[in-house]
């Protein structure tokens, strides 16, 4: 399991705990967890090593003192002998938590089809974070997930937060740095489709993200999404938005409010460097002890 990290600090514990529980429940406790880190301090790595000591799982750390983009962090992992020797490589972003059912569904989709090269999970809003300040971001994540579920396999591409691939693919594949889309999942999708590799999109394999909890972070994240090459929106998007609005009308109201306020204050809200391969994660999307999102 590969976990690329940057500046997570103690928040990395939530991700690692979820991975460890899922691995042990599926009898995968002997498989290594590979942390590809370039945090500005030692806290992320120290937290991860403490977790490995208490959980009994095998942790391998590759730390760079130079800032790595997500693409660079994954390339470093793919080139390491620990990862290159594996039959299956699972990638989990450092800002999500997974469940045993999610990992089972992901691996099941990959292993049940000999022609499948990569199985991709799906980002979902963490249900623990439903306070008013997180509601716009939660609605946005839920609407995006609803859209993805309705797209054809060719249109879906890959959601980069949680996926599993054949080891031979990650052994030969590398992200181009400084070119193409700033989003690793867009580039991963392009490479798979260009080579005509089969992709399985597994809606049951959910990776729970903390929605943005401030207007600034919401606008920054939306700006990054818009910078990616997107397909033309159509009826599928309208249908998905309608379904999400029915299930969460308050979320839709907050989403619309944040979009209007964000458009008016964009020049003051969006920081330099938010659209690029190397970017700082939004502060309100970090988990912390005792923080359930209800404050």
C-alpha cells in the first residue's frame, strides 16, 4: 500500500489506522505500507513509525527533504524496490480513510478480472463532517461522486484518491513532471486509455475525505478542479446534481452561496501557487483528535 504524504503531521494516523484495520481484517497484515513523504518537518514520519510499532505492520519510509508533488511522490514509490517487487499496488491518499469493505471491493474488482489493469475507488464526503462550514464542500464531493457513478467506463477515468493496480503496470509507468494536467488522476487515466488497458471503477470502494470547511479553501479546491481538463457538462451532471440536491438541500444552498461569494472575492481568496503540481493542502481538510466536524 503506497501513501504519498506532505505536511500531514499527526493527521496521517487516521489514514494509517484505517489502512491497517482493513489489511488485518482481510488477512493482509504481512504486506508492506510504503510512505512516500516530503513533509517540511519530521512529525508525519515520526507519527507513522510510532503507528507501525504499535500496529505491528511493516512500514517502509522514503523521505525527501525537497518538496514533492503528488506525481513525484508516486514516482519515487514506484521506483523503490519494496514497491517494484509487489504483484498488486494499492494507492491511498494521505487525506482519506478507507474501510475493510472498500478495500475488499477494490481488490475483488481487480482480481476477479484477469484483463483488468487498474481498479479505482471513489472519493466521498466523510459523514462525520456535516457542520454548516463543511456543507458546501460535502455537497460538491457528493455531486461529483453521483456524476461519476452515471458515466460510462470510458468517460469516468480514474479517481486518484484510492486505487489498486497490477504491479507490472506501476513498475513501468511514470508520471511526466511539469507537463500535462496538474492532476495525477487525469494523467493516469490518459495513460491507461491510451494503452487500452481495462479499468474497473468501483463505486463501493469509497475513500472518505474531509470536505473543505472555509470559503477560501472551497474556492482554492474548486479552482484546482477547474484547472483540470474536464469533459463538457451535460444531462448526466444535471441529473446527478438534482439527486444530490434532493438528498441535501441545505448543502446545495451553501454550495451556491460559496460559489457566488467565491466568484466575487476570487482575487482575494485564491493564493498564488494553488494551481500547480506542488500545492499546500487546505487546512480545514485535516483531521485532528476530537474533531468530528460538528464544531
